[in-house]
């Protein structure tokens, strides 16, 4: 487990906090979703995620790499070519990402309020 999720940040009884810490944030889940389709270069990921700055995407990809969820390969060319792909550990997130996608399609895009919101 990465050092940032060791005590006191996440107790052993809180695996949800640890999981959300690894994939949480606005851009990590989106990057993981796009990488499910296969290996992508940095600019392709950026094109698929409008609104993200180059600096923020770089930071998010570095964190995903440090946490072992993606693999970054730098080719010694001029100009350098960098490709990103899901690691074996990252591929285990596919059902989670697809469940989030399905939930978002059903609930987040729905113009109707949630039942709990109307019960007041």
C-alpha cells in the first residue's frame, strides 16, 4: 500500500477510503476509463479529457503510476514518445469503472431528482 495511505491517513477498517484515495479526484477515473481501451499517448489522453490542464493531467498520471495502476513507457526518441497503459492492478479496476459509468448514465444524467431528495 502506498505510504500516503498508511496510518494515520487510513485505518485498516477503512478500505473504501484507501480505494477512493487511489482513484478519487476529477481526472484519475476519467484517465483510467480511457486507458481501458488500450495504450494511449499523453496528448491522446488529454484530447479525450477536455478541461484538464497539462500540469494537472501530468500530476494525476504520475500518481496513478506511483500507485501501480498504470504503466508509463518512455521511448528514447527525439522528440520523446511516452505511452500509458493500465497495469495488471489497474485492469482489476475495470468492473469498478464500468459500474461508475453505468451508475452515472442512470442517475447523474437524469433530470429527475433522487427519491431521497423528494422525501423531505
